[in-house]
C-alpha cells in the first residue's frame, strides 16, 4: 500500500482502539486489551479483504467474521459502527454493557446485525466457524462458485486454543481441508493469570500443522505483513492459522503487554496517555470524518459485490432451490409425516425409537433437500444415516452425511455453525450420556435460538451392560433445565415421527431427541392427523371417571400402559398420559393442561431422576424412577433391579387411591 | 528376552485374548477388539515393567495403570484375574456385565481392587492420568524418591485422542514435563464408524511432540519392540506417547482389523478359528498353570518391591506426615473453622462469598498440609489462591497451587486423578457457567465418590455485565441433578467457612461451592459451634407463629431477609430459611425438615430457574427467580429487571396469606 493509505489504515485501527477504550471506560467494565491488540489485524482484514454489506447483513454469500475471543466484543461493535450498520449508532457504543443495549458484554447473536454467532465461552467461536466453513463448501458443491464463494475469518485468543474443543475443531477442519477457513490467532502471550508460559508451552503452529493446516506468522502491528499472511492463507488450499504476534492493549503505554489490561478499564490517566501515543486527539466517541469515510469504502465494496451476486442469482438456474434452502422451507414436511404416521398406526412396528428415528429420517431426508445428518462416530448405534445419504469427504462436499468423529463437542458447535450459516439444516447423534460432552454448545444453540437437532440415543438404564458411565440418569433433568430447548422423548415410532416434524420445522428453538436402545411397541395405535407430541403431553388412555393418572415418557409409556391394564383387571380406572416434551406441555392452555392431568392422584414414571417432574407431580403424588446412578447388566435385569416396573406403578397407584 | 521366555509372554498375551473373547461371548455383549489388539502390549508392560502388588492394591508407591479406552474392560479384568487379585476370581469373568458382578461393562472405580479410575467416557482416562502423574511428582517433591517413585501407564484409543479433553491433558502434561507419564496409544486405525481416516487425519505423533512430549512408535505385536519403546519412554524426561501399531481383534482371523470386531461378540465359529490361530487349545475360561505362574511372577515382583518400600517407610523421617496425608487426616479442620467462624460472627464482614472463600482457604490451607489449590486461569476472579501458596511449575513440584490454564475439563479430570492418586486433596476454580465445560469429569467425581472440591464463582446474574453466556441460570438445577454431589451455595462468610469444612472433610462425595461475585452481608450474626450448613437448610429467622416461610440460597438470602423486614413492618411474621445445600437437607430427619419448613405458605427465592425447588415448594407455593437466560448489565439493574427483589418476595408472600 502507498504510505498515505497505510497511515489511513493505522487511523482506521486507532479508531477501533479509541472506541474500545472509551466504551469500556464509560461502562466501567469490559475488556480493552484484545480490541487494542488486534485492532491492526482487524483493520487490515476488513479494509483489504472482507466482503460484507452492512445494508444486507444476512446476504448469503458474505464473508463470515467470527470473534471467537468474544470478550473483545468492543472490537466487533466498533467495526460495525464504523462500517455503518444501521443498528449500531454511537449511542449503542456509549451504552456498552448496559441493560437493553445491543452492545452486550459478549457478542450475542440476534442482538445486532452482523453478529454471526454468540461467543464468550472460549473455543466456541473457532469450533462454530468450522461448521460455517464446512457449510460454505457444502453449498458451493450444490450451487457452484457463482452463488457460494466466501471466506470464514476467525479471531481467536490463547484461551480458544487451550480449550479442548479447539482440538476437535482443528482436527475436523484439517481433515476436511476447509481452505476457506482462516483463523487469526491473537498471539499476545498473555492470559488472565499472567504470561501464557505459566500454563502452556504448546507450539501452536506445529500443532495446527500436525492436523493438516497451513500455518503462517505475522507481526500483528505491521499492516503489510498482516496482509501478506492473509493473502497467503487465502491462496492455500488448507485451512490456515495466522499467528499474529501482538501486544495486548497496544497503545496504552504503561499497561500494554501485561495481563492487567485484559479485562478492566484503563483509567482516565492511561487513556489520556494512550491518546498521545496513538496521536488520537479526538474526544471520547468522536470519530473524524475521514475515518468514517475509509470504513465506508469497505461497506461500499461489499454492497457492490452483493449487487453483482444478486444479479448472478437472478439469472441462475438453481435460483428457486437456493432460495428455498436459504428460507429453510419445510412446508412439505407435515403432510409427508402425516402420511407416514398413518402407515405406522396401521403397521404398529415394535422397534427401538432410535430405529424409529431412522425410519422417520427416510421421510425427512427425502422431503427436505437441505437436511444434513451426522454422528459422533456412532452411526450404527444412533441410526442417523437414512438410505441414500452420502458421506461428506475431503474434496467431496456434495454429500449430506458428516462423520464428525469422536468429537461430540466439535459436532455440536459445527452444527451451530452450519445452522447459522444458513441454507442447510443439521442434525447429529451421540449417546445421550455424552450430552455432557457437548453441553456448552447445546446451551449456545438454545441461547442463540438456532434450530439444530440433537439425536441422543441409548437414553436410560435401558442401554444395559455398558453401565453407569453410559447410562443417563440426571441428563433428562439437566437438559430440560436449559431454557429454549425442546427435549423430546418419544414413546414409539409415531411419536418419534412427530418429534422429527417438530424438530425439523422449528424456527427459533433447538430440539433434542431422546431415543431408546431397546425395542418398544407402538402405543399410539389410532392414527391422528394432529401432531400430539407438539402438545407436550396427551391422554393415551382416558377412562371415564379415572381414579388415578399415570404419566410416563419414552420407554416407560409401555410400562405405564401395562400398569393400567393390571389396575383395570382389579377394577381401578387409570388414565395414561404420554408426556414426550415437558417444555411444549408447559406452553399449553390451562384448559388443556387441566383436561390432561385431571384431578385424580398421579403416578409419574421415567427411568431417570424425579427432578423436573414437579410440572406434573405434587408432593402427594408418586414417582417411579431412578434415585441414583445405574449399573451394568442386561436392561431387563436393571428395570427389575431399580424397580421401574408395572408392578411398582400399580403399587403406588393403589397406595394413593 | 530368550526365545522360551518370549513364547511364554505371547502365551500370557493370548490368555488375555482368550478370556476377553470368551467373557464377551458369554455375556453376549462387550468389546473384544481392543483387548485382543492390545494384549501383547499389556502383557509386555505388566511382565517386564509394572510394579504392583495384588495383595496390597492401594500401596501408595505402586505404578498406576489407567485403561483410558475403558470399553476394553475385559483386558483389565483378565489381567487382574491372572495376577491373582483376591476379588477377581474366574466366576467374576464368567459374569462379565451381569448384575452385581465386579466386572461391569466399563471399569468402575471401587467395584474391584486395582481399578484406579472409572473409564468409558472417552478421553477421561488420559486426562485423569495427568493428575495422577502430577500428584506423583508433587509427592516426590515432598517426600523424596524413597517413598514416591513410580510411573503412570495409560492405554488410550483413537477415541481418547480425538476427544477435546485430550488436548487439554497433553498440553498440561507436556508443559509440566510429567516424565513419569507414559501413554500407549492403540493405533489400530479403526473407529466404530469405520477406518479412522473417515474422520481424522491428524499426525498424532507430531501433535504430541508439538506439546512437548517424547514420541516413539512400535509394532504392537512385537514384544521386544514394545519393550524397547517402553524402556525409551521411561528414560526420557518428557511425558511419552508410544504409538503402538496394532490390529484390532488380533487373533480372530476373519474379523481382525475391521470395525465389526470393536464392540460385539465374535461368535462361536470365529472364536474357534481364533483358538486355532492363537494355538490356544484350552476350554473357555480355562488357563493353564504355566500361564498363571508367569503372571504370578509379576505379582511376586511387586510384592517384593512393596516390602522394600514398607521397610523404607518404617525408617523414614517423614513417615508420620506421609501417613497422615495418605489417610487424608482432616481432624484438625473442624476446630480451626469453628474458631474462625466465631471471629466472623463478631466481625460481620460484607464480602463476596468468593472473597469469603479466599478467607476460609487461609484457614483450610494452613491447617491441611496436603490441600492443593488451583484455577482454570481465573485465579484473581475465583480467589482460589490463599496467602503463602506457591505455584507448581515444570521441574518445581513442591508448590501447592496449580495453574490449570484455560482448561476446565482438563482441570476437573486432573483433580480426579490427584484425588485418586492419594495423599493430596485438590480443589480448583472456574466461573460457574463453565461447569458445563467440565461436567463429564464432575459426573465421574460423583460416580467414583472422590472428594474433589469445585470452586464455582460468579454464580448468577449477579456477575453482571458479562451477560448470558457467563450467567448461570440452569446450572444450579443441572448440578443438583448429579447424584452424589453436594452443591453448596453459601449466603455469607460464615456459611462459606462451613461449606469449606464440609468439602475438605468429605469422604466419598465431591463438593461444589457456588460463590457470588458481588458483596454480601454476614447473615449469620450469632455464632454457632455447629456447622449449620451441614444441615442443608436451617432457620435464620424464626418468629413465633410464622405466617409465611421465605427460603433462599446464597446471594438471595440477603434479599429474603430484607423481605422479612418489610413484612414485619406490615405486621406479617415471616420465617427465613437459608438453604445452602439441597442434597444435605434431603438427608435430614423428618422432624428436622418439618421444623425448618413449617406449615405456613412458602416463597422460594434464588436467582436461577425453579427446577429442583420441589424439595421445598409445592404447587401452591411461590418462587421468585429466573425463567430464562440472563442479560448483560450491571448486577443491580439485572436484579431489578428480572424482578428478584425483596418487593417481589413481599408481594408473593402477601398474595398467599
């Protein structure tokens, strides 16, 4: 670049620094160190490379920018303000970290335009970006360069690279050869507790190279060096790590380079000193017009690229398909599921709900061209791969089934990334006990409201011999505790089909299917067009003047029905409620709830802990379930051993009447 | 080795193979592939290197053996049987995976002698072993080579190395230079879904080398090659990875080398074929006496080493200290905490409970010489480092404070390993929201019953501006859902001290302290010698003829007291219950529970979701708390915004009376 342009780029960077330090100071809270340290890298990236249009923040072929080091949120907000995002005026920056502001402490997806993903929990950004970059290649394989041809850029800190999820992410990206993924590592050698060398001595470049990445280093305060590294990364067919050697808090003369600058305001004195060092004579939150103009040119470049793309789309043969996938059009699914359900109620298969899930997926995957399956190396157990699916492989991204490897956390984050990217709808499976391994990413699905579907099989002691490490006991409660997550535990093939319909048509809610290893009979033997699972709970058996209500989920509905039979034989009228989704039941009308639950005493039954059942059960009601960890034995022996039987339900019911 | 010895070692290995395939066949369930593939490595390791004494399975200076690939449990059970562990007779092997047998599907700590750690959830074993190897060096620094001088050997599979936790573990071990840690990787190039190359292409040796490990490869079916690699590893000052190139299911002629042999019985025909290939003419579960004799010599070697060690200990100057630490003698702590509590009730400090925790740790750490602190890079936030603690560093293991780095999962697993190793008592801190990151290891603490202490600060929306990613909302419920885990949320400095006493004196239960970022007044203003927190809940204010009972935990106790004051001003008598530990309250007598809860209507208050509160609240009772995710703003604004206020409690109380 010419000298005057270079000095302008430095000014663009210093504007980021000034806004970051001023906003943190005003909020009396926040993290100035990262934005000031990475300002030069960010300025070069946006000034010379990024293609985004602030006026069309969801434009499908935009470059993605992921701030994995989410605590440096002011970097992102400052960029968005300078680029002219409509919803990021200077007042938002002045209200950094205040109630109702879009400028939350960490970037929150949906709070403001251009925030591609919620970050803050370390490592999530880089792992999510793998899903985004994978989605880009998968869509590219479907629609070609004219419609899909963009980069995913990530800024990651030492914390992101120390977290375990980063290993799953880089291994996956390296294996798949996601060359459009470029991670800029803020190599500042500082963590909260001090220098990085108090806790790590990994050679990160060697580590990434071991996983098949292209690696390059640059001086993170030398614009042309940064640009050369990014250029090299863009041209390499492998995913790239750029080690950006930076000084944390760059520009704050007395504090830069130390860990105190990481997460606290600089203070008035140091800010004044920084203004001098940076030659930045403007008032707090004042940006000179030439800097606005320079950032504005980035936005204009993006707008122009977007217009070109719109023109290409308009004349493209695949326009309709592309747009339907982008819109996530699932309008054909309900009818397909309804037809399939009618068949099921007639056939009455006795299959595990994981098998029923595979059967339902035949319908889902043949109806929705943009569904993408996968498993964390348990395909044959999770039964997530329906007929005709083809594997996504390095260099062959036309497939629709992803081998996520033994990486539950990486899978969940990648699914978030695929869903956030748009145009594809991911689901992925593992054993339910390993929901714990991907819980931080499940939480982000829920917090962001991205409609990812988790397929969790082997859902109770019913998995048998693998024993307590593999037997979920507390997982239903712990997953139901996550706000904005539908936990669906179907009782048979019909409910499983309904659960898939709910999951694949959901808009702002992730869904988690909880499926049995063991075979279960069809309990919904009469066909209903209505999706009863969407009610959360419903009456499966409803005798007049019921004396007791038995409520069960999943594999225990069969047991509750057997108990009702036994009670009936003794002249006791028991209603049976199947309750596949507590969250959806909690959204029903009072009338409906009253009708389902009735006024008779209740017995709940679930091969899990009681926590969470107060939605259905009062202190006088009974619960048949687990009280602690499971054990290793064949499933029938375990149900007997833990006394989760029809006889136990009958005893409780008779005890209460 | 001489030829006849070598052939004997092969027979020792084939005995493992035969027992594994026969036990899996009889159970009709299990994993023969790994035991058969790694039998040669295991035979060489035990025959030539391992120092253990089956008659003294807890002997402190034994070598540790960790089967990280826990699904290969039959390998471990077969070894223990052949070595002559008293509780592992042939009947146990015949009852593999049956109810009540010690031979659970995966190795369960405490189920049988010699099982050093529960494994099965992949990656946990290797990460736990880092804690064991670290404890070995820390104790060596304290007591010298005469008392502490042993190795930690690990067998890990591809799954262990793909899981993210493995990155945290190897980075930590490499940084600390844990040269006594030797990981034998079962490099069989097979995962459940197929060949490893469908999901990974990481060069594992390069990856480990990048983190400072010594790496060496061997032919996993060539005894002398295996032995040479182990010898080299033992002599290298760095932790070692031995890539053992093996064939999964080695010996099963038609199935070996494929993924079908991983997790299913071989079938009678293939077993017969394997017997031929292995030249193993014995009946199922029959072991010839020469093989028993060969394995017996390993046990004898260990017994002899143990006797030598006992003699060294008997004459050792540090004998008393060593034994006290081994026994985990915490008898001095209660009196020290009681004295400190008396001071607190007089001083009435207004501090955050994280600060109160730091203050209590001064007492704990000066009273217990074997406590070991640490944090996942949040020392200044978690306040886990009390005065006088010194950092554990590479080559300097005499310290008592561990910089775990930004590795919550690795920290938790390492703490399990330290506790399992014995002689040290670990605690470690992170933000409570990141409990999700280490949840699989917390679950294992609880399942194994190892008394690890988790210090989880920034426990609610009270952390303020960092926003919903960092604000626990569902975490109290999800952690309370884990069986055998005490979740302690103290309300002030007094309860915090009591919580630490509970945590550090616990025998078979891990404890998790949930601590505030914000300052809280001392609510226990009258000194009690009794540890009231150990009651789980107790009356803090108890007016006669109470009209309403307010129940709160942690930072909300202050709010409940303010509400009681307001109610009193209106002539309404409100009792206030502080409930720092639901689990301990559930263990109290019915009389005590009745006395505390009374019969008046109740209002619960906690800045978290209601789930789990049915221990205290019926359907008619009220709850003041959260109903979804938090937000980014200063803490006082958030409490107002989410209506967690004295006024809200008052309104609910008046509404019910």
